[in-house]
């Protein structure tokens, strides 16, 4: 099934820096009360925000910015030393009111459309599985999306992103201290102090929201270390 794609161009775009590879896929939720409210903002020149695509709950895909152009979706962000995440990423918004307006599970047609769209993007661009990320992963001090209800495992099972088998790494973490986990988070790609000016607890919460959504407390515990071991071994 190919998703239904509707053109809804946004003026909020510019050229990518010459020679910059597209090697990241960043997933968001809209965090607004309605789809139309979100679409209007993403296409409003005064808002100065956009994404390449928005996926409505019925599976309709709205195309805003061509993939070879830079959309303005990540804002102040960091991943693996890169501070201009917009320059090298594709951004997809999923319609969901988010934590502010009554966070709800993502709809099945919406995720089905995301899978079809995402697999197409991965065919067009060399995006490693470890660089399919949430907005909260690259901006943990500001963002929570797409949040703990997002089905990362479902996507990983079809080849979009990573999902760890932590059981294979139980008890194998070499350094379970907070400093050890911070170092491992940085190796995976997260921005941690002193490279960034947000607290480590925010980073741990972002990691948990993506990879251990059953408990999001910002505490670097042994289970987080096992999960991170599994990811670094992927």
C-alpha cells in the first residue's frame, strides 16, 4: 500500500549546505489540538517552522518541503557532534495533540502510512538505523515528542530504526555508574554535558522515552545500561 500524499507546500525551507549528506530521520508529533491547526502553522511563513511531511491520523500524508531541501523542524539540537540537525535530516510530523493537549496513542493507519513513507525515504537516502530518532533524542531539554506511546519497536521490526534486545546484555555493562552511562550515551550519539548545556537527567529521560518507556524518571539505572549496551552492539 502506498500512502496517499497530498501537496501542502510550506515556504519555511531553504537550501541544504552544499555537500551535506541526508543521513538522519527525525520523527515528531504535532502537539496541537487539530490536524488543520498544525498544518496551518507548518505552512505559515510567520511561524518559521516546517517539516518535510505530516501524517494525519487517517494515514493521509501531507508533503511540505522537498527532501533535497532543508525543512525547519529540529530547532536547537545535537546528535553525534552535529548541531545543525536540520541540515542533514528528513523531518516527519505525526498528528497527535501531544502531552500538552491530551497525548493519545498513534492511530494504526497513521503508523502504516509512516512505515510506507519511511521505507521509501530509507531507499532514497543512506540513513543508518541508529540515526532514526525522535525530536526528544536530539533536543532533550526542550522536547518530549514523539513520546513514550510511539511504537518504535514496530518500526524497527520492519527495518526503520533500532530496538534493543537488552536481555542478551543483562549484567554485561562494564560501567554502571552515572558517569559511565553518560559516556555510553555520548558514544551512541546523545549530547551530554559538557558538550551541551542541558542536564544529564534530561538526556536520560529522552533515552528512556525512546528505548525504555515503561519508566521515565531520568535516573541512570542498570536497566538503562543494559539497553544501551545492546544498542551499542547493534
